[in-house]
C-alpha cells in the first residue's frame, strides 16, 4: 500500500514539473489555452463553460451537457482499513438525451481481504453494493461569470452481500438529492462545490439514516489541455460525527477522447480507515478534447 502511494506521489511531482515552463512557453500556452476554451465553448453550440470537475465524487455528465454527449467510466479503488483491505470497482455510463440534462447508471462492486491475523468471517462479505440511477440538470450557465449551477438526484438500490445473497436481495434504498455550483477563475483556476443530504432506508429494520455531504474541490488546468491537478475534500456529517478525506488528484488525456484520473485518499477524521488510492478511466466516444 505504501509503495502504491509513493508511485502516485512521484506521478504528481512529475506532472507538476512537466507543466513548468519559461516565460516564452507560458505565453505560447496562454494563446493555446484561449484557442482551446473557445473550441470547447463553441458559439455554434448551446452555451457550455469549461470546468475542472472532481474525480472521486463524479458528476452526472458535464455541467451544461450537450445533447448526444456520452461517457463510459471504469474505476478501481484500494482502501486500507485496520482489519482488512477493501477493493472497489465500478462501471458507469453517462449520457445527455437533451441539452443540459444528464443521466447515469452505475454498478459498484466491493471485495474485502483480511489483514494478517484477522479471521475472514469477522470482516464484511464481498458484494454488488448497489444499482445507482442518477440525473443532473444544469439550470444556470453564465458566460459572463464563467459559472454553472446544477441540481441532481441519485437513487441507489442497495443489495445484500454475497454471503446472504437473496435473503433478501434488495436491502434498502438511498435517496440523495444534490446541488452543484462551479466557477472558473480566469483561464486555468477552477472551484466547485457539490453538496446535499443522503437518506438511507433499511427495509428490514424500517429505519432511516440521515447524513449530509459537503464536497468542495479546487483545480488548476494545464493551459491548452484538459489535464489538471487539484484537490477534493469529501466531508460527511452524520449523527453529530464529522468525517473528512482529503483527495489530491490529477487527470491526464491519453487520447482525444480517453482520459485517466488518479486520486490519493488521506483520511483526517476517520477512526478505522487509513490511506487509499483510486483510479478512473474515462472514455467519451465521439468527443474530442
């Protein structure tokens, strides 16, 4: 686990060093950046502002999504806990049937491996965590302020783990409305806040658990590209308890429509969770960056 995080750190440092240039190159990059933003915010298409969006808390298509846009995501995460390692993988598909309205379907799987000396039966069982169905509507796109705002909703049908699969099959439901506001400062600096309540219903016990999420993020986008470095703060308030994980991250374009995002997780107020690493592969068929 430590070696994985060390590799991530080296990649961050290499990416940052690569982005540093002398004054002449910076001037050239500024010109490239203006051309790129103009291409992204094409006057012939519905208005859309270029924003750097967080990699861990993923939005439902881009803010200001345009009709016909679509995206596949494959993600993998390793979380180091005190008694076990958790491996999570996800597959999701996003699309925009009309301008400014996006939809998403996601299947997240979770697998657990006990730490040395820990009995397998004492840790959680592997599972298909849920079926996530989500939508997001961008109700404000302001060219003057370089700002976008959106409302969204995620409905998550949770399943029993594989140990108790089918007894019952569906364990409950999670209701998660959310609000997003994003602003680009100048050409390259980006900020975003994703926030909203999460209400989990457990059918067997007929109980509801309430929590609230506040997820601000800040990014610097390399001029003339969609590559960025930044940080995301995932904060949760539940039953008077405050948890936060800081997630430094970077995104690199491997091709015109293929990107990879790498995220490190540093827990601040979590009793049982230690470091984590997350990778997201993003394919946008038909889109060019």
